[in-house]
C-alpha cells in the first residue's frame, strides 16, 4: 500500500487507528478456548468488530512465536483473513527485526514475499545494511524504532552525542538517506507526547507509528497537538485497551465500543487539519 | 548451561567454536532437495560431522522464519535433535529480539520455556525492560548486541556521548546492572579485532560471542590477541565458512574439515592461556 492509498483510507474512514493484535492465549476468553484455533478465532472476531473503525492492524510476532508452530499457523491465518476480507487495511508485522544485510534480506523475504505484509518494524542498532534490504520492495514500508514507549527508552535513545544530537534524532536523520517518506515510518511512543515537537523537527513529513495510547498511558490529544501534519502522518496503535476490553463472551462488542470511541476522537483531530 | 559447564566443555574439547546454522534452502546441496525436510537433514548432517570440533551451535532464526511454518518445524526438529544427541553443546538462538517488557517476556517464554534453548541474542536499543525479562531463567543467557560485525555497526554503535563514551561501551556498562557474568554475554564482531582491547576495559570477564570470522573477514588470531581471558571468555562463530564449504554431496565432510581446522587453531590459542 502506498502513502496516497493510506492517506485516502484515513480521511475516508476518519480514523488513523491501528489495532494491535497482541493476542495472548492466557487472555483469550474462555468461550473460545475449546476451539481448534482460539487465537485465530479471537483475532477474526476482533477484526470483524473493529474493521470499520480502524485503518491498520498490527500483530506483534512475539505473541504468535511463543506458541511455536501452532502460533505461526494462527498468525498466517490471521494475515490471510485480513488480506482476503479487508484488503484496504494496512498490515504491520511488529517484529522489530534487524540483522546483518545478508540476514535482513531473509527477513524481508519472509514478511514481504512469503506473507505479503505491508510493513515491518525494524530495530536500528545495526545500522544501514540491516535496514536497506527491507526498502527494495515497491509499496512496502520499514517502520524504524526511533523513540519507543517503554521506560527503557531512556537508557540509550536519549543519549546526546558531542554535537548535542540524541540517538533517536540521529536514527531519524541518518535513515533519511536510506529511505524516504514513501517507504519509511518511525515508531514514536505516545508516552513521550511533548517529544513529538522535536521529532517533527527532524521528520516533518514522515508517517509516525505511535504505540502507547491506552494501557501504557499516552494521550491521543497530546500526540496530535505536536505530531499531526497536513495528511495526518500518524498511525496510533492501541492493543490491550481494545482487544481485552472485556474478558467475557462479549469481548468483540466491547472491543468495537473502545475502537469506535477512539475513532470518534480521531475524527475531531482530523477535522482540525482540514 | 552455566558458565562452569561451558568453560569445562571448551577446555576438554580444546575448542571455543560455535557453528552457525544459517541454513538457506537456496544453498542446500541438490542431493537433499527431494527429501521431506531438506533443511533439517542438512543441519543433522552438519551437526553430526562437526560436533566433535565445536562447543556451540547458533541457528539464525531468519533462515527458518523465511520458510514459514515449514521452516519453524525444521528449526524445532534441529533443536530437539541437538538436545537429544548432543546435550553438552550450548545452543544460541540468534534472533536479535527485544521489545517492551511485556512482549520481551513472551519471547523469553518462547525461547527459554517452549524451546528450552540456552541463550538468545537480544538487541539493546529499547533498554532495560526489554532485556531483563530474559534474565529470570536459571542457567539461561542473554547475548546482548554490543559491537556488531557489519558495516552498519559504524552508524550508531560508535557514536560517542558528551563524556566520550561510545554507544557500544554504554550498552556494555549499563547492562552490567541488569545481569552479570553468569547470565550475560556480548556480541562483538571479529571484523573489529583491535576494538577487543576497548571491550575488555568495560567487560573484562564476560563471555563474548564473536561472529565475522571467515566469510566476513575477521581474524581469529587478532580476536584472541585482544579478547581471550583466563577461562577463554570467547565463543567464535563461523557460519557460511563451514556449512557451505562444499555445495556437493560431500558438504558434511567438507564442513568437518573446516571446523577441525578452526578447532586446531583454537587449541593453539587455548594453550597460550594455560
């Protein structure tokens, strides 16, 4: 999916919501546990209930890998279901991969050829040749970690070099020589709301993937205040806040209510940049 | 496997060789391609041929994931085969994972509980809470990326902060508050031979996992000159140089010859620290 198609989806649906499919078997409602593939059935119900309120889905690979081969089958079925039934939704594989060039090429083959997913989160620590193999695919995106939403983000990402440039700024600046606004986004945690001002100084036009709204405590309004741009430029993710809104058999309806509430807030923000 | 057991293996086998099982279906010899699981059969033959010359095996997950569910089955079979037939070999899952605490816990569950692997490579960019979930397992190890073997390692890892501390040094120094010499190693590329002096200043006693000998051009002698310590403290990895030594039906014998040659060089180095 290219940028224009993504932006069209955002404005037509009045939403820049991404639903995180971090499906933990320990949190799947009891009513599904006797099914053959409870993870997939949970995802399918969540997707059907929330698709009208969001433009993207982001399964985090950890939650599937931890189930071994069975989990990867659930992951593949989820991707296939999305592509067949909701082809206009942007799919993000949240895998935070990154390895030497030779190996990153293998990961690119997996996610962009084998699964035909729109985008992949990538860790920047290993530098240019760990990122560029993902940039050779038309219509596919790298979403590079810049400033993450967790406490540990302070350990290294905020370290300033001798010119005063912080590591996350250096990652954003340097990586702009590898990809552009049509094939690269950055992860910026919502828990760092006021930092969006600094991010927009180095990446004025890039799309940002924003985790941390909801369970992790970030504020949508603050993110938009500093981060939104003319064509929106934001995908705001909520995982636990939506998919575990209820632990009962009404989990899908509860998820829809949470997603709709976020979509309504987003419509207000989009209205401001009209 | 704890440190003492690993060191005992190294001195009894006179080897600190790790064989990288980066098994690419495109490079598996033709004679195996009609088998039901050529990846596993290739690994099995390589393992049987090299086990006496090495103390560790390191499958890189990318090479298995790129085959989808089928690849993960080959991975699981390889781990099972190793554990049943070579229980004294240290197993490293080269996965370079790292995510927010909640998610890193899921990865820890996968690799340390589901697969019962000895160690996992972890990327440090997301800081403390992305690493510590892996440290709660007795006898299991985190192998944290510090200074990698690729060209892109220069992009961020060498950046000095305002006190002159470079990022890889900061990663090593800070992470010593999270784990210790009994449960944490560092990845340091062999292509950066002379840097081992600097590494040993911040990590005098930690084990280092050293990729980049062979195909990537690093020198074993230079690594040992600056990096070896009293109980060895090194695991030197070779992947392509061993497993693809021949593309014919003699691939396993050719791999054994390469592994034995490296083991002999290692015995000489171990002799120096007696």
